[in-house]
């Protein structure tokens, strides 16, 4: 197995464990799947089968209050379900 495949597998497992811990702490149910390719394409395909999508919003750059990333923009414009964009909290030092 190549090194990059092993690293991707380890990262996927780490993220799954983190999501399981967060879901258990909140008392919610979740399903996780890792797919290769452009995130917007995979999420747009998924939007046909869900009631709501929630996308994170990093708020980077000078127009941080106005712009979503490319994935968020694609979902807001083309998703088959409602989409909620949740901004990353502003660190206390920059408030």
C-alpha cells in the first residue's frame, strides 16, 4: 500500500472517531462516509436524499463576512435541499 493511501486511511479513521465522540456527547445519530473527488460534487449528489445540509464557513480573508468557500457557494446555489451556513466562531482575541 502506498504511503498516501495509508495516511488518508488514518485521517479518515481519526475524523470518524472524533465525530463519534461528538455525536455521543450530544446524543445524536450520524453516518460518515469518505469519498474521493470534489467535495461540492459529492455533497450536491447527497442533497437529493437529505432534508437539510449544514455547512461550515471559515470566514477567511478581507471579505470574510461576505464570502463562503467554493463548496459552500456551490451548495447554496445548487443543492436540492435547504442549506444552512454556520460561521466559525471568532477567536476571543480578535473580537
